[in-house]
C-alpha cells in the first residue's frame, strides 16, 4: 500500500484547480479550486472527507493561492506525505510525446510552446514556478493534453496549406483532451475484451469542450481538434469547424477585427450561439423539453455535426469495434447519445433505448446485442495525471 500523496494542479489564467490523491486509488481525497486570482474577489475552496471549506484570499495570485493550499494541507496533516506534484499542461507541441519530469530544459520547451497556447501554457508555467519556489525539493511532472495525439500520421495532422507554414510556424493539427481519450479508449478496450494490438475505437469526449479521436491499437491516429481547441465538433461556446472565409466576410460586412471574430467563435458560438440562451446541455435539454425551439435546434445541430465527425474518423481506423462516450455530456446526456447513435445507423449502430436511458448496462454498453458497440466510460483525467506523476517520480 502506497501512503504517499500526489497533488494534481490545473492552472488557468485566473484559477487553479487542484486535487490530492493519497495512495493508489483512483478517487481523489481532496479536491478544490482557487478562483478569481489576482482580483479583489480571489478565494479558495476545497472539499475533504465530505466537508466543504472556503476562504477569501484578498487579491492573491497563483503563488499566494498555492501558499494557502500548502498551509491547508499542513493543517489537515496531509502535507508531510506529499511526494510529487503533477501539472496539466495544455500544449506540448511536437516536443512531448508523453508526460515528462519537469527539469529546466522541459520548462524551456513548455515555454517555447506558449505561442501555440497563449492563454494556457503561461498559466501552467506560473503554477510550476510557484511550486518550485515554495517547495524546491519536490518532484514535478508535466502531463500534456497534446501528447497522446503525437502518434497521428502526417496525412492526418497536416492541413492543406503551404507546407512551409508547418515547417516555419508549426501550423498542424495537435489535438487536445489527450489524457481523456487515452484513458477511456484503454478502459473500453479492457471492458469490452478487445485485442489491444488489433482494435479500433472512436472516443467522443463531450464536455464544455468537445473532441473526437480515432484510436487504433491504443494509439491516436486522428482527432477533431486541431491547431487550437476551436476546430472540430460544435461545443458549448465554440463553433467548431466553419468555412474559414467567414472571417473575411464578417470583417468586411460588420467591420469586425480578426480578434473580435475569433472571440465570437470561441466564446459566443456553439450551443450558446445557436440557442441564444445557454452553453449548458442540461439547461438546453430542459428548455427543449419545455418547447424552446432554439434550444432544440441547438441540440439537433450539435448531435448531427458530432455524428458526422465520428463517421469521418472511421477513415483513420483499420477496424471499428466501438464508439466511446465520455465527459459531462457523453456520460450523462441520453438525449445526445441517442441522437448520435441514430444518425450513425448506417455504420451498424442500433440503440437500446432502455440501456441508454439508464446510463448503460454493467459495462456501460448502450447498444443492442447485434449492434456495433457504443459504450459510456467515465473519464478520469486527474487520475491519469496522478498515475503518470507516480510512474515518472518513481523512476527518478
Ligand atoms: P464537463 O465539461 O465534462 O464537466 O461537461 C459539462 C457539460 O456536461 C455541460 O454542458 C453540462 O450541461 C453537461 N451535463 C452534465 N450533466 C448532464 C446531464 N445530467 N444531462 C445533460 N447534460 C449534462
């Protein structure tokens, strides 16, 4: 039994999510978030042994929030067992094909990828540096959203653009949500008893951000997100794929800057843009049930575009064993799962309505016995980060 504990940190530009795993179990023992950092309303909240606590942080930044977190861990007698810290890092570019123990050279490379993820990588670096300053002897590990997709072949990660843009600017598909796709694909292979070396699954990570991945023999061969997380399927507030000429058209017609248009595509499109009311699938499903036509339309477009993207992913596979649903929507919305499966009837899918409504059979399967399999798997992104942290620091 391993009694060491591992802290997992997900730094955003104004927030810092964290969870602590004690020993080898997949369930986090302490979870929390420091929010509105560097504003007068900064606060930290956490949950431990069923008890929720919240403390105002004044105008704390990431470093002060971490200091408070370490003092909370000390008060709870959890600090002394802290053995390593794992960070979620969004972009590893082409440098990182897997998670890495953080060294000065690794940190430089994460910095070099900041141009590719200007909102996310600098936040992760702030978190890593703040830990290093306060706990200089603790081992830190970086786990990248992009790493799992580094096995994509050239024909799937290149765009039809001048090749020199790939060479000089790194313009290519990178893909995101890698820890989730890797974990749920692995689980589905295990649960369905598939051959690890001869299997093809398509994973649909459907949360606020959504992406699809084609996974051949456990390796990513294609994915819907691209150079940024804006590409691919429609999401809560992101448009997903659109005709790139729309930028120019809107700039000319509405006198908008490129930044304003990109902002609109990231923050005011997708489910929110189409419904005109919410980016939240639970809210929209309730509204649609109450007769809100825009909410119903937003769900229809979401499900159709999703099914289309899933169907296109088949091209990357040698065989197609199962479709995997995960993320807040994938795990909970029988409405979306049902619509997607029905759109995919031509690929041999047949929904078992009862199983779908009840969240799957004991394995999570929601299709009939004769159907190609569709299965729900709960994602465990933090646990994947913790496992890599444990593995890499044990080797160090
Ligand atoms: P995530 O980013 O993985 O937390 O997923 C957030 C999305 O999952 C939001 O659109 C939620 O509305 C959606 N979601 C969570 N629970 C449900 C539910 N029971 N039914 C429908 N959508 C849900």
